[in-house]
């Protein structure tokens, strides 16, 4: 079981991701705004963050960069979950400092496999 923070502004996606994660016995936390991400990660110390890229106020790439620049949480594992699927998008998103990338609409097997692989990878 892992502590997973969902950073997402869409209620349907939050519910879907939360239900899927809870089905695997993960402890789930929610954050609906990228501007709150650093304080939430410091407070919760999640094993993994599922980061939406398109959010109001502070987008997921900026939020990821904020985490990467913050001592003691800079190693936090982050998976980008986004509708961006054009050529170059995954490279740009990975370059921002995420550990992995899942495109929306999600494939449930890919969702679970990416989370499992990221949690198992202790590097970083």
C-alpha cells in the first residue's frame, strides 16, 4: 500500500483515479490546485503524486518544478497524467522532472502498470 496524492481539477477524474487506487488498497489524498502542491507534499509525504498537467492557477509542469526545487521533497515520485498527446509533449513533460507519463483517456492496465513500475523504482 502506498500513499498517493492525486493533483487534479476534474471531479470525474479524481473519482476514477481514487476508486482505482483504493481498489489496490492505496491511501489516497486529493489536491485540486497546483498552487497548494508544495505544502501538501510536505505535509503528506506521499510515495507518489499523480499530476494533472492542465490546471488553473499553477499548471502541473510548474508544480512539478516547484517540488523538484524544494529540499526534502525534491525526490518525490511524480507521474504526469495528461491529455497532451502531440509529438514532443511527452518529452517536454518528462523534461520538467516527472518520473513517468500517462495520457488521458487512461488505459486502466497502463495506469496500474505505470504506478507499480514507478513505485518499485527506488532511484531518485
